[in-house]
C-alpha cells in the first residue's frame, strides 16, 4: 500500500496452557510449579519476574523434554517482548532440538525471525507449524503477514481468510486481511474487514487507524478523521496517529487543525523528520514562510535524504519568487525519489510556472497515478481546465441492468441510476474482469425501501491454478439513499446464506468466512447540532463505511483572496 501506513501485527503464542494445565508429575513437579507461577506473571505483564521464574523452572533437571521445550518457548516469548531477539532465538532453537513436534515453538520462532527482517526463513517456520497443527490460526495469520511483507498480496489474502475461518471472532486476522486488501488496491473491501474487526473488538485501535487509511484512499476525509480521533483516544501518545490525522485534515483543507496535529506529533517525536516536513508544508499553505522554512530545514537536518522536504522547500522558494533556489531543491528531491507523488507535484508546479503546460499536465497525472488521494495535483489539473477528466463520470456501455449503469469516476467504478440519484454503489473488483450488473431486486415489506444489486466482481485464482467467478451483492437503503453494505455473495460453487428476519434484521454468512448482520430500525429525529451526515435507517453511524454522502468540513484558515488581481505566478503557487 502507498504511504507506508500499514503496520502488521503478529501472534507470538506462548505455551502457557501446557504449563498451567494438566496434572503435575512427580518427575519435574517443582519445575512445573515454578513454570505455572512464571506463566501467571507473564499474563500479568510482569516480564522480568516471569523471566526469573522460568529460569528457576528450567533448573529442575528432572523435567521431561516436552515440558522443558514448552518452558523454553514461553521464556523465548518473554525475551522477544523484552526486545532481546537473540536470546529468544536461542531458547526456541533449544526447544526445537528437545521436542521438534511442538507447533507453537515454530510459530514463535517465526515471529522473532520476522522482527529481524528474515521473512523467508520465518515463512519456513510458519509452514512447519501449520504442517504440525493444520488448525493453528496464529500460524496462518503470521504467515499471511510475512507474505504481505514480500508483496505477495494474493497469498496473504488466502492465509488471512483461513485464519478468519479458524478464529472468526478475533479482530487481528480480519484487520490483517483488510491490510492485504489495501495492498491489492481494494479499499472498499478493506473497510468491510476493518469494520468487522472493530465489531469483534471495539477497543482494537489498529482497526480504526487502518480503516482511516482506506477511507483516505477513497477521499472520505471526514470519516477518516473520525476514525483517527477514536484511535487517538486509545493511543494518545502515538505520534504516527497525529501525523496521519494531520494529513487527513490537510486533505480536508483544515490547515489550522493539521498544524495542531503535526505540532503534537513533534512534541511526542521531536526527532521525526516526517513530522517537521509535514508541518512545514502546512505552514507554506497559509503563507507562513519563515515557519515553513524552519521546519523543513529541521527535517533535512534529521534526515538529509528526505525527498519530500526538499520538494516542499522548493515549493516555498517558488512561492516567494526564488525560482533558481526552487529548481535546486527540486533537483535534489528528484535525485532521491523521482517517482514520489509529492515530488512530482512540485515538479509540475515549477513546469507550470515556466509556461511548460503540457509537461506540467503530464507530471500532475503521474503524481495522481501514484497517489490518487493527493489533492494538490488534482486541483492543479482543475485549474488548467482538466477537472472534468477527473470528476465527470464516464459510462461503461453494455454492463448495466434496468435503470442502473456502470460508470467510471476517477479511477473507481460505481453503479448509478437516475431513479436513485443519491446512491453510488462501489463496484470494487475482487479479481480480473469488468463489473457486470446481474440482478436488481426491490424487497417487499417488512423490508420496504430495501433493494439488492448483484454484480460480477471478476475471476480469482485458486491455489490449484484454476479460476472462480466472484459475485457481490450491494444492499441498498433506498429511503436514506445509501449503500448499507456490499456482501461477498458467491465464489465458484460457494454461495452466501441470507436470513431475512421479520423483525427487520438481515444476517448473511458471506463466502469470505464472516457473518454480517444488518439491522433495520426507525430513523432517529434530527437534532440541530453540528453538521453531520444522517444516520441511515439501517442504524449505521455517520462514520460507517457505507453511509456514503460525504461531508468534508471547510476550514476558515484558508488564506483570503487579495484585492489586487493575481498574477499567473500567484495562481499557480497559491500566493
């Protein structure tokens, strides 16, 4: 995924259950008693105490090999949590020698190898764990994460799906599959999995953060800000969260809020070059050039290879009518990261200022192709009279049904109907092919104003090399003018099971291994408060992924237009 915001989580599973459960033996009885105490300390988070107790337990020379191996594995987990991977690996290796049939040891050693960047070696350990224990959800989850690190998105998707089938009520594999879907440029499906993860664990902070990343990809900035605010509530000392929310505020044109978040990130991580370069960009947007240059200079002190900081400083020089200095900074940025969207945006701005309009247009398009949610090049194209190619829907003929037609908006495909002008159904593909609309059904009471739109979502490869057709069904709330959900309905010969309850509840056991529940309830009265998107009759809150009508707050911090006429230079650089 672009932007580097996906942070993977891995399960290191201690064999505490083996240490705690089961009758104590005469041989090794003292060692097992100490191991039980260590396990309890480990569960409490008293890691140093656990370490000492495991050491005492291992001193019992009468321990059987299988018990000693499980205690070594448990101690290895403690070492790993204490950031001592070499000692952890020593314990795991000894455990494997003593008892090579213990699946958890391979899983735990694999997670430590991953932390050291030894991804292929880690996959071998996860493979071994799965051979020994085919129902081992943590091993599938961790192997999926390793595949994702190797940019093997489809393999990661399969392993996460298997982990979900084995542990459907656990947030981590759902969130992991969401990360894989993001890497495959399927943000709508990713949002669905992140939402499911949060339904399982409402305090799962990474779920809010990752769902926000997906929403930023879809330019749903207000919703992303809400999710990031929830994540910040759980992790108030995370500089990364403030950084991400700051960029969402920037995209929503709330520069003052962005500066506040970037400042908080700098307070929490004063040596972060990214935080300084981001605040420098925000200051430049409100013409606070001294502050911008100070931040960008500091960013380059911290990271002399920060291409974005050079590019932003070039933009500042351009805005202050120092074109030679601007070009010098851009050249440095291009040498470091010539295909970075932020660098290309500044390159396009300088080309535009020099009157090289055709080159500028091509550069802006390249920037958007790399990072679609980056609004600056899009706004530049609009300024050059090419906004229609970004916003105007283009009909894909021959793919519709009834009044519904398939249209391309930007780089996304949606279904639209003149009968329901507020509704835009995302037609995100699961595999190769085009989204063909297959069936349109309006439900009868008690599901009045509920409709289903079934569509082909492409063909996906199976592990044996074959291909299977995939179909999704969009559930529409016609009264509210929203999409309540998009459900994976069919893959090959597997179909979802739909249960329509007379009370208004719809339960769907989807083909991706998760059961979704949509509840129809009475629309609430609208209270005169701060502007928010209305809750749908399905009871989804404003930040729910399918409550689509966008509300993007406009900042009062945008610089006011000057009374004197603007020059072409000022129009380009926003001075």
